C-alpha cells in the first residue's frame, strides 16, 4: 500500500475519532462555542510543529495565499457544520452523509487539475450518492429516526454542506502543495485564518457568556487535536497522491465512526436502512478506489 493511501486511512481514523469526542464535549458545552477551542487548539499545535519541522527557505507567497484563502472556509465552516450535524444526527449518520466528499473532490480534480475518471470511478461515485439517499429515507411522515434520535430530513443538509466544503478545497490545497510542499505549513496557515474567522463570529458572544465548562474545553481541545492531525495527514496525502486516490480513502471515516460509536457510544445504533446506506456508500468508495 502506498504512503498516500496509508496517510489517507490515518486521516479517516482521526476524523472519526473527532466525531466521537464531539459527542462527549456536547454534553458540557453548547455547539456554537465549541469551534473556539477545537480550531484554536489545533492551530496552536500546528504552529508548534511547523516552527520545528518546516523549512522556511522554500516559502512561496502564492502557496501561502492559497492556504490562507482555504483557511477562511476550512476547517472553520466544516467545524461549525460538523458539530451541529453531530449534535442533531449523531456521529454515525453525520459521518456517513459526509461520505459524499469524494464526489466534489474528484469532480474538482477533473475540472481544474485535469485528472480523468474511468467507468469504475463513475459507478463508485454514483454508489456513494445512492448510499446518502438511503440515509435520507424517512421513517415516518415528517421525521427520521436513527440511533435513537429524531430529526427532520433537512438536517442532512448540514453534513452535506460540510462535504461540499471539504471536497472543494482539496484541489486548491493540492495546487498550493505543488508550489510549496509543506503540509504542516498549509495546516498552520489555514488554522490561523480559521481561528480569526471563528473569533469574529462567536468571540464576543463567548466573552459575554462567561467561562466555559473545563470538561467541555478539554473534550474540544481533543477534537481539535484529532481534526488538526487529520487535516495534516490529508494534506500530506494530497502532496503524495492523486485526489482520485486520497479523497475516497479519507471518506471511509464513517465506517470508523460506526465502529467507534459501537464501543464508546452504546446508544448510537442505526436502523437497517441507515446501515444499508453506509454499506452502499463505502462499497462505492472502494469501487472508486479500485477504478483509480
């Protein structure tokens, strides 16, 4: 297995672990406040490592500008959407719906980077989307049930929007890494701008709300560490392999999330249609990978 594939799978595991930690954190902290700590903590770790391991001699202004532009929307927008989706849907379903990320990532690579798709990849993408459709099937006239939760179908728009952002930034990051191959620098710059965005959005509200629960801060610092590690691994994989390889493997994180949920969140159980949706989506990702 190639280094890019291993890095991608490691990123998938870290993204899934962050979903689990988020569930614990939401028990002691409101979702609107959590990105302050998850993004801020990840940014601090990224900069600490970047100052030690990044060689500034290869600095490229154009690449830095790309990383900064991406940072204005990723991971901040994804963090906000993911926390809300996790709160409403639970880690298994929110992670599974996020499995459509390869659709946007691979299409972006085709349109902007000249990568080509074979018949197997197209079929795989169709299966990924089909799996999400199965997750969206209603268990009643206006509400859907999964993992003991009740939610409206429109809530699926939260992880879908996160998937659009997560997928669309990958061609931009890969372009930046061709100019300056420093994944740690890309993560550090991106998290810096994301931290500024989240401070502008909720910093004043958090100041007025007073001190946050220490347990919640600890959990969301752990979330930030997991997401920051996953982001770095994703960027490192993109620097070594094609988006058509990396994006589908990273999108396996819902499978990790389901397994982790079984062991650590016993109340999170999917109904049969939801499980079928995950199986179809993951099968589509595998087909997409085989066709690469």
